[in-house]
């Protein structure tokens, strides 16, 4: 395992143990909910904090969540409804 891979694993663990928090406000826009980050509390292990967040219906019982992090690379995830 390369030092970079070990660093990525360590950063992922740190982010899970100490996530960044944010206060969001949002509105509907083109079938999605677009959130604006009003205030952040902390950053992730790379010094990044979210600047915007979008949630869009996706597939059957799924949501696509995408976020941007200012000067850092944003990311996305597909969320699925849990069985009730």
C-alpha cells in the first residue's frame, strides 16, 4: 500500500470521527432542492467545508446528493430509502 493510499484511509477515518457541520437553507430549483451553506462549523481533515448541497430524486426510492466544497473537490452519493 502506497503512502498516499494510507493517507487517504487515515483522512477517511478522521472525517468519520470528526465530520464538518453546516447550517443550510434551501429552495426547490428544477426538480431538486438546492441548499446554500449559511454557516459551517469546522472542516474535514483536508481543511475543506461544503459551500453548496443539492438533493435530486433519482431512480426508484433513491436520492442523488451532490456537494461542492469551495476550493476543494466536491463529491456525490446515491441514497436509498431504508425498508420500514
